[in-house]
């Protein structure tokens, strides 16, 4: 049975984790993350990788989520508030009226993720992605085009930041990912795991059309501007996406979508 708990006071300590959401975005949530909106919270409710700790719903949103609420573990409280109380609690008018606090069930290492992949796998590898919109878009593309995992270097921002989750449409809640320590050699880990790597660069030695799919393959992308580190480019096959004359760069999430689609659906195109 769902634990519905009515909240009439925005200072109620039972919902302190939802207080002043934007300020909490900056200072952190001590191992928890905030999910926002109907689609994202539905993703959280069914995720194998993450679990809801509690939900906070505007009264008018309860019925729309009734099927997902029925699937919650009985110990997960569902706090229900009027819109005015909810707005005062979170610190801004939250028209969606649907929030949840969640946590990852486990935090695997890159080695553990690589060891758990099958003989065929597609991996997205990210270096220095510091923009949460880009991070969310990258995870959305990874999920849409069948990537099996995402690996992040130590300088990437958090895929479970509230805005990144929202932009990913919940994909960061269902896509396996791991963050490397600063001294870990990501390119070396991929090589040791039998993964063929390809790095995207405007100065790539080949073009996307020339890129074939290996059984286990990683697509390496760097931040916009600096791109991938020079030592990574030196150890990896580089590929460029041809563009119109006078233009040589794309948004990193757009680049990921193009390359992952090319690789993820290559077998279907060849069969056709």
C-alpha cells in the first residue's frame, strides 16, 4: 500500500530534503539526487539502477501517477501537498508538481562495468563535459541509440544533477555509468577490455562514413572547445564528421547522436 502523507506546513522536517531546491542543487544532497517531472519520476520508479527514497506531489498530480505509485516499495513515503505549500517548500513555482528524491543502488567502477559487458557492446566515453545540458543530452542519446554504458573522466559534471536528469528525460537513471578516478588510464582500461576506441575530432584522420562497427566499441568525446586530451587522441583512431565549408564543429550531444546512430544501426542498414 502507498504511504500517502499530507504536508500542510512547508517547514515540516519530514520534507526537509525538498526545501529550497535550487540552493540544494549547489550544495549537494549527500548521496541523493532530485528527479523532476512525470516522465522522469516514472523512469525512477521502474529503474534497475536507481531507487526512489520519497516522492513529493502536488495534490492535483496524484491521480496521473497512480500506476507508478502502486509499483513503489511500501516503505517509500509519498508526500502530498497543496500547490501553494509545495511552491513555498521548494522555493519557486513548480508547475509540474512532481518531485522525487532518489539514490543509486550501487556505484560501479569502470572496471566493473567493462567486465559486465557482453561480447557486443557500445560505450560512450566522455572527457571534461562540464555543462549539465550537454550531459543530459549525451545520456539521452546514449539511451536512444542503444549504448550499453557511459564512462566519465574525473572532470565531467554529475549526470544525476537535477537539470542533467531533466534534460536526459530520465536516461541517466537507467543507463549504467561510472566515473574514473583522476589517475586512472581510461584508454588503457578500454584496451585491456578488448574494446576498440574511436575519438571524434574536427581534425580526425578518417570520416564517419569510413567507420565500421567492432563487436566491442567505445566512442570518445571531449568538451566543446578543448576537445579530447592530446594524449588520448595520440592513442586512438580519430574520426571527423564532414560539414559544410567554413564550419567545423557541432554541439557535443549532437555529435554523439550522429555517431551512436551510425554505429548502433549499422547492422540493420547492411542487412537492408
